[in-house]
């Protein structure tokens, strides 16, 4: 009973997904393949949220800035035509300085708005999006010359809406994609028809291990100490502000890489759209996995990614079959994303208030 | 002395005023039709004023700017769409829309207020996401609602209501045109401004009544309020009710002036724009006055109105939407990072 | 020439905003010895500890005078970290433990044992591995040293307070260079049994050569544990003595003793006030954190000024806060013979009671509103005063301003005008605004809590005089709570002393210092029983 109570959020979503799947009429194979792809391309972004949560800064809506850093790096590879896996890793390396800079600025801002990090991160995401548009739409081609005019709008200023990333699409996904064969065990035999992007998954697993290991280091211990109580950490001589900034930088760099993994799977960048919902969707996924504003584990991140995207896959079709409109399903999943965040935040704030009294 | 003057005006307000002055000057030098521009500024001001004034009750009651304004706005949209569904026109339509939306908005505000009282200290984050969720939930409603008016549903078998509903011949610019006159080339939307003024006066009177004072005491110092025998939650609830009711009426007035009802995702960021307008006016997250709301509404909207034509002439691209995003979110960030209250008295 | 002392404080002085809080304190503490610091609240103990520990608050307010020597060497301590480096440890009154960490992690907080890793060679020591086994081993060692037998990997959350205290001490002990340990009221939260164990642990520590600075209000412990006792009063060092040369009684007297000219005592003889009770409190319990009241029974006479005294944390402040409905309370309270509904601020205000809170800035004021509005705010809500007449009643700005002007004059509130924000006023003037607000309600029973805390002498006198004037001229009954015994003795007719949430006894202003001291230390009854035997 306690186990159910503790995991009520994931359980509700498992039920919701099951019902949705039933009504969607999708085949297992299609569903599983789609889910595998989405798990591979999205889990990195969700995992990037864990460190700030444990450092007591709540859900970092500011990872939108990390996604932007990733996109800037992607643009550079497109402009300089760096192709294939080399191009992809070049983008990963180039994203680091952007992400460190953005993370550092975000961290400073968060330190000035202690206790209000989440709303600050959210608004910062909107604000940064304005700056991002200013750069991509106005500065590009005007202040920042671009030789390849095909990338620009007809006026010669600003990027076109969609930039093709064919040059390194599936750069890592295509490595060792294999279909399991010859398995003839009920249930497991479905694996026979599923594409498994081994390298991408390996990278995700390595990241998970790295995050676990990070929390066995002195720095990880500092994150946790600061996360529990800033004041006591300060008294013990931990440089709280610095530790918090480092946590945000980590998160931002991981988000930048996560966005690049995402893009290499999609194969193009919606210059003005790909990053916008990154924060909301990642946060919603983490919360659906059963995490809270102050507690998150890697297992929750992965489970949440699976559940959230399962819902994403089934809801348009389920909506169409149930309500006669695919649009309903689309709006439903947006509603779920916002609603889950809203409810999780409200519950967290409520619990804290009750505790105080 | 100069320093205290600067403090009183506030750096953001100063920058924005200067920027506005600069844009007005460049508009002149480009020979843009100033009469039209000033007229548009007044109209935009009147359109938005009530939505910004709606921030005052919750700020004064200590619940912060009402990021949950969409709760009120969707009620206003329901009222407005119902008026069309019933084939009402002119002032009947307007009064009906407002008459329906205000009680609905008050009810939504009551529910939202109950939530706010459970999440003290996190009103802004929770409000934002609850606002987002209600807007996306309403998207489903607009799709499924059994409206039949041909003016609102998609003509060829599409699902649900249109994204924008044209108010032409219903209540388009009803207030704007009421007693309207022109000075030179500037058209004054008299009716709209009069309605705004009446709202201000009513709000001012309310804030001075015993209930209004209690609300402000509760917001200023909840512990003081408790020691004075006031029920803190009750007054925060009242503030939320009034704010959402104002938001409901506000969106009807906004829509009639705009000439369209915008459905679906349109109300998503409206709360943010109202919040930033009042902050630009010099309000803080804890205290706001009617004057600040009015100044902020004017500065923010005037800037947007004039930026569009100037940018078009000067750099041949639409920078005004970008500017709106940067300024509105920038000012909220500024307010968030400001020290809670001024220095220590010692 | 004897061996150099572990700690020598030489002529320490400190001023806060022109207020002298420490004057020429000098003492020495030998190696492996215990020195107890005793004194009333506000005697300067915490300031002295803050100086020793290099707290930022000291240096942000202009530093201090005098010098500190550790093992004969002059030291300048500018931050808690420096203090730690010098081997000074401190166990705070509030626990400085992270509840989600294990005991080991808490003991080793920010002093973790680490092993280098591949990444640490690249990115510096913050990437070093934690060496858990070594950390556990160290923690075990320190815990064993003070006799704390529980598992070192238990989470701190859920431990009994006694154990938490020991974890704190184990943490200090684990700092290998520790020379001097400051224990700030470590026994305040402990049961007698645990306190006993703590004293034993202290002996173990001193046997290891660690010197201890012990701060406690429990005089019997002080007598048992210390080698030397230093008494502070009003920032001055009143006495330095040893347990063998003194008695609890003498210490109590020294702590409280203050030359009060009998002319300064304005209390009236008990016989002059009739035995007519305005307030009868029976078995009052108040759940006010840090000031809980655990069954106080007390009668207040019509027209008197009753003082409530006692040390901080004993519950004296809880009494008015409970009756006025600010904190959850239970018990029977009668006002003019009629029962008072507890937990209902409105009821108290409606029935002629008013309260000037000790938490001036937190509860007493609307800091961002004008003086005039502060003065009338409660009255507009409770009595509808200063509102215009008519159907729609709004705030009567004119009437409010006029009334405020009058009170500003009467109470001599120094301000630029009635519309000045109260945030900009000095502490004394803020307090006057609070009093003005309370009397605007025209109460017949006024609670005043810590009316002179943190305000300058001039304003102090004015406020006390005004309270006496209100009492004598308007017959207002006043219940004044204060940590400053001298001020209670100067204006009260009777003084009730609270100890551990209960009434210890009622004294008259002219009673002896010794009695006051004993009552405040909770030793009065024990002592008198002994005398009687």
C-alpha cells in the first residue's frame, strides 16, 4: 500500500498510457520502435535536470538556454559544413563554451533570486528566447556575416525557419543499430523487430553512470549539502553560491548535449521552435517519473521519459478514436505537460507550508 | 537629491521612457503618420488597462502579481463567445458578455484563490503553470464545445471554434467609437478611456474601504494582520476573486477594441504581459498602485505601438515582437532579482 | 611564571551602532579546563562568542577592541573558517546538522576524507572520490570517544535531540586540531539524564587537553562542571570566581545585581491596589516555538502594572502571545470574570485588550506603510474608526492625519511627518508607533512585550514614562514582559518570574537581587526548601 502511495504519479500515468494505447489502435512494434527512438533522443535532456534538483534549486527551467547553446553549435557545423560523426562531436565540443557561459549567467541570476529559482528560470527561458531571436533573426547576416546565402531568409538577414541537419543526422544513432534476432520467447520476441540505437543508448548509460559517480565525489557531496540547507552548508565553510553556479553549469552543458542528440535524430533544426518547449517537456517527464521539486533519481528520469513519450505517441490517435479529433489528443498532451508541472509544484508548495506550520 | 529622484523614477522606467522618447523622435524624423500612432497608443492603452489593473488586488494582498490571470481571461472568452452564439449585437452583446464573464471569473478566481492559499510563497510558479494548463484544457473545450453560430465555427467541417472570431458588426470597437472625436489627426477613443477611468475610480474606492484596507494590510504584513484579528486567507481569496473578475471583464473590453476574439493558445502569455506592464510602471512584487498600473500600461503599449513602424522603416524587419518578449520578460527578471524590500532601517 | 593559557581574552570591547554591549572583558582559560560564562540575556555572552568565532556580523559592524591570544599567540579571527583553522570549535544553540545526511556525513561535512581520482588530477580536488570507509572510521572514533554508541551510518533525521547534541560534539572533536570548544547552552534542550551524560562527555574532552567555554543558564551544572566561572552583566565582567569559592546563590545575585536606587522604583505598595482582578489566568499552555508556556496560573489586578520576567526561552513571551491569539493556546482565562475565547485575536481585541508585540518589525508594524496608517490600521478594522460616514465608508485620510499628528506630538515620535514610512524610523520611534497603535484601540488591558529591546536610552526612558503615565492617568492595566529585570523593577508594582514555562513566583520590585537571581535560574524553591530543613 505504501509502495503505491509513494509511486502514485507513475502508476496513474502507466494506467493512462495503457488506456491510451488500447484506444490508439497502434501496433506494438510501431509503438515500441517509436518509444525506443524517443527514449534515446530525449532522456539526456531529462537527466540534465537532476543535479540542480539535488542542489536545492528545484526544477531548472533554464535548460532552455542549454538547448540554445546546443543549437548555436549546430549552426556553426552547418555553416562550416562539418559532416558525419565528426561534425556531431565537433558540435558537442563547440557547445561547451556557450553552455558554460549561459550556465554561469543563469547561476548568477539564480543566486540573486534564491528561493524563486523556478519562476526565474522559466521567465529567463522566455527572455533568452527573445535574445536568441534577436541574434538569429536580426544579427545573423547583418552583424554576423554568413557566406552560404541558402541558410538565410530572402532578405539576407536572419536564418530560415528550418535548417537541414542531414550532414550529421543519425551520426550516432546509426551506429550498431541492430535488430535482435532469433529470440523466440513470448513477449521478448517483440524485440526482434525493434531498432536499438546502441551507441546512443550507451552514451545515455555512460551519462547515468557519470551522474551517479559525480555524487560520490566531494563536489557531489557539496551539491547535496547545499541542497539540504544552505545556511548549515555555509557555516560548514562550503562556498554555497559557487556550488550552486557549478550545478547550473553542469545542467546547462548536459542540456546542450541533450539537445544535440535530439537534433541528430530529428535531422533538422526548427531555428525558432526546437528549443522552446525543451524545459517544459523535460520537467514534465521528470515529474511523471515520480520525482519532486527536491528529490530526483536517474530511475525516475528514465521512467518518466518513457511514460511521458508513450503518452505523446498514443494521445493523438487515442484522441481521434475517442473524440473524433486528433487535435484533442494534441491539446491533451500539452495540457498533461503543463498540468503535471502545475500540480507537482502546487503539491510541493503545499507540503512545505504544512510542514512549516 | 538627484539620486533620490532617480530612485523614485526607477532605472527600468527611466530607460524605457528614454527609449520611447527616442523612438517617437525617430518616427517624427522618418515622417511617419504621428496622428495615427498616437491614436493607436491611446487605444492600446485603454484595451490593456483593465487587464493590468487586475494585478493590483493580488499584489496588494501579498499573493504577488496574478500569474493566474488566464483563469479570468477564459471566463471572459466564454462570455464573449456566448454573446455571439445567442446572436446578440451592440451594447446588448457587450453587457451580456461582461455580465456573464464577471460572475464566472469571480467563481474561477475563488477556486484559484483556494489554491493560492495552499501554496503561499510559490504563487508565481504555481500560478503560471496552472494558468498554462487551464489554457490548454480550454483548447479542448473550444474544440468540443457545442457552439453552432456560423461566425465562430470553422466553415467547412473543421473541428470546433475558429482560432480568431471576428466581431465585425457585433461589438467591434463599440466603446472605442462611443463619443469618439479627433484632435488634429489623433482619434480619441473616448468611451474606452471613460470606462477605464471609471474602473480606476471604482478600484480606488474599493481599496480604501475596510475590506480593501484589510487586503492591503494582509499583503503588507500577514503577521500584523493576524495580530489585528484579520483572516489572512479570506482577504487573499477576495483579492483573487476580484482580480480574476477584472481579468474576465478586461478581456471582453480588449476583444471589442481589437475587433477579434482570440481563442486557443492566445491567452497563454497574456498574464505575463500584464505583469510586466505593471512592473514597468514601477510596482514591485509586493506593492502596486493604480498610478503605477496606468503608467506601466501606457509605457509598455506605447513602446510596442511605435516600435513596429519605426523598425519597419529603419531595418526592414519585424523587431517589435522580439522587443516585446525581451522587455516584458526582462522587467519580470529584474523584479525577481531585486532584494525583497529596501535596506534595513538601522 | 605559570604555563601560558589556552585562551586569553584581553580587554574585549564591542559597540553596536553607538551602543556599548561589551566593556573590557578579560579572562584566561587554561589547557584542559572548563570556564563557564554566566549572565542574563543581553549580558554580552553571545557577542563575546561571535567575536571569538569571527562571525561576519562583528566585522560588518566595525570590529571590536582588545585582543585574543591562543596558547600565548595573538590571533586575529576574521571569519568562522579562520576560527576553525585555529582549532576553535563551536556547538551552536540550534543544531547545525543536515537531517538527510548520515551521522558520518554530518561529522565530516566539508571535511570529507577523499582519494584522488583520474578527474581530480585534471579538474582539482573537488572531483576527488569520497573515502567512505575512512570517513566512517573517523566518525566512529570520535563518537566512541564521547560514548555515543549508535550506528554511525544512521540518518540524523529522527535521532533524539540528545543524540544530535552528541553528534555535534563528535563533529567538533573530529577536527583534529581542536583546542578550544565553545558549548552554547548545550543542555537547554536535553533531559536531565542526557545533560548528565553531556557533562561526563565534557570531562572526557578536557582529559584530552581540550579547553571548554561553557555557556549555560543552569547554575547547578555550572557549579558541577567548571573550573572557573565568569559572570557578565550588561557587557561588563562582574566577577571571576571558582565553584569552591562561591555558591549558586551568590552567582544568582551577581548576575542580576544592579544598583537600583529605591527612588527609581515607582511601583506602589501592594496594599494600595485593590484585590480586584481584571484577568485571571489558569493553567495556560501556549505552543510558541522557543517560548512555550506549560501551565501558567496568574491573576492580574485591575489598575496595576504587572511585570513578567524570566530568561529568554523560558516562556514569558508566550503568555501575552497566547492570550492575544497569536499562537495556539489552551487553558482558562477570565477577563473581568468572563471567559476569554483563546486562539481568536479578534475576540481579544474586541474585548478591550491590546498588544505591543516583542517582534516589532515582524508583527508590530506595516513597514512599507505610513506612520498614520500604522497607527489607525487595527482600529479601522476592529472598531471602524477613522472611516468616513455614509453608505460607502472609506478611509478618512484627513481625520487619520490629524489624529496621527496629535499622537506624534504626544509620544514625541521623531519623523518627517505622518506620511513617512515606518521602515525609515529608528527602533525607538518604531516602538512608539506600535504603542500609539495599541492605545488607539482604547484598551483597558495592555500587553507590552519587550518594549525597550534594541532601542536607545533616551527613547527607553520616554516609553517607560509614557507607560506609567497611561497607567496612572487613565487607569490602564498594563502587563509588561521584559528580559531586562531592572526596567521591570523600575516601573512595575509586582513582578512574576517564569521558569521553564511555569510561574516560579511573584516578587516585589524591592525584593533582593538574590531572590530575583534564584527565581530566574529556577533555584528559588530548591534553595528555600533546603533553608527550611
